[in-house]
């Protein structure tokens, strides 16, 4: 059984879905930034090299735990990591206008063309914003005007049994929707949100998705290493 699984994995191609964690990468203005400093170095005569990291729990490619918007909800170490492994479905919404809502009807149209979304599928929306990640100065293009999932779209997928929602944008909700209805619907249903995914243009409509968060006690989110197997 184990050897069969290893053989199957080796027959798959891995696609990296993470942005690089590095200083000056885009973060939401009120969130903690990423810093990497040398704690010990050969040049200082320490005989080894290691770094000290400082970052917000929503830095870079990360997964939100329910507590992020639900008081008393699960914190990140309480999340079942098996929830973050399964069949991925990538919905290409990169044609949408800035600040557009991804509606229930749009999802249903995609399903009619690509096959139905099933319970426990991991649904990822490609907005094209991962390609704006390195836009300078100040990452303005990445940090504004992205499309996002509507509340009705979120509830439709929750009713179908979807428990993980992903996007290549800064937030699952569209940029101008300050009420965060998709966050409230998804996290309120004890589901998870993955944000700042990368390389979504490399994905087929169906693949195997795998991401693992750090076990950070009491945290509202965690950096992840996300990959697709195709």
C-alpha cells in the first residue's frame, strides 16, 4: 500500500503554488511584514548560519482559520490538516473586471463546461492577481481592485460540501467589499480560506491539492507550502 502511494506520487508532476517569502513582499497595510535577519553567520565566526524570522500570520501564501472572523472559532493548530488535501478545482475568473463579484451563476456556468464541483473539493479561483505580485512601487496593483467571491457564491459551494476556498488575490472577498461576506460565510461554516496563491495559470481544471500549515498555538492563520500534483 505504501509503495503504491509512493509510486503514484512519483508519477505526478508537482506545481509550486507559493509565492517566495522575502523582505518587501506585499502584505496588507495593517498586517505584520516579513523580515529575515541573520542570527548566526560564518562571517561573524559563529561556525554556522541560521536566521530569525518575523512575520504576520497572514503573510504571503497562507490559510485562514475560522477564528480570523469568528469569535471562538478554531485557531490554526485546531484545523484538521486532512481538510487541506484533496481534489482541487481551479476556476479561471481572470477575465472578470476589477472589483467584480464571482456569482453563483458564474460558478454554475463553469461547472456546465468543466464538470460539477463535489463535496470536499478544494475550490480555487484564478483572478490573475498572482501575476501582479511583484508590481512596484508599493505593490499598488496587487493590493487593490481584485475580484472576489460573492456571499451567494460562497453559500452555494458550502451547500455542495466544499470546505476549502482559495484565491490568488489578497482576499477571498472582492477588494471594495468591506463587509467581508465571503469570509463570514466560509469561516462561519467552519471552512478554510487560502489566499495569495501563485502560478494558477499552470493548473488544469482538476488536480490533486496539498497544503500544510504550521501548528501555531492560538494563531488566526499560518503560512503554508501549497502544491498541485498533475
